[in-house]
C-alpha cells in the first residue's frame, strides 16, 4: 500500500524505515470511479492527492459555462488546489477522475503533523513543488511562442501516449483549442512529414 509514493519520495530524499512507516500511517488509500469528483468548486481543498494509478484533471467553469482544464495528473503526480489548501477558503476548481483512479490521500492537517515528525519530507515537497513551479513558468512560453499545431505536437512528444488516454475535448480544453480545431490538427501529418501528394506540411 502506497508503495509507489514511497518509491517516489526515495527519488528525492532518504527515509529511515520508521519514517516510511509514519508516512504510511498518515495516508489514506482511495479508489475514485471514473467521472467522480475529489474536489468541487465552492468547497475548501482539504487534501493533496498522489496518483498511484489512473488520471485526474483540474478544471474550472468559465463565465460562458464551459470547462477550462488547467492541469492533469497521471501516475506519480501530485494534485491539489494549493491556494485553497493553504488558506482553507473555498476552491474555484473541480478535481475529477478522468478514468478509474487510485490515489494516496494526504490530509492537510495530517501533512503538517507528518512534516514536523519527518523533516526530510520538507525537502521532498519543496523539490516536487519547485518542479511544478518550473513547469508552470515554462508553459506560457510554449503556449504563446508556438503555433497551435506546434503546441499540440510538442505536447504529444513530451507526454507520449497521453493523448490516447483522455477524451479529445479534454485535451482541447487544456491546450486552449476547440475540439473541432484539434480534430483538424490531428488529421494533418506533423510538420516535416510528407502529405498525400509529397508536399511538406508546415
């Protein structure tokens, strides 16, 4: 139980056996059916979720009533609304299982207790959140610096196989496209590959 999370922690910091057991004792294993929500907008976010198996998405509802996906979490990724988690104010986001998903749940109050008892976890979470911050900082460079088609192919190259795991409309929402526009991009060969008549598609 929680073996993958402990392996993930071990990539960043070393824990003594007693400390690893403390981590296990502070976690809850939860199975989330497809389309079920772990967080609903208007409620405070009370926990962080580490994906052991499956896929989660975080999204909000725009003024036009459409879903805007801001983040996905696959295996070995953490997901939480950190602004709500830290302030315990109502969240603006939903967290939903894209497919049947199993998560390790770390309640915020228990996390604070765990950090006090296992100081090495402060470094672990700092390093993990630094990677998240770096990715968030880089994302606009690709969003605004690449064409829509380049952005799609960059995403697919960065996360091989992921595009096949989520519905097309979700991927379109995350990338900022309409599903129809994404369909057109996917129907065209990637840049540099010959089209039906041997022309180079750019």
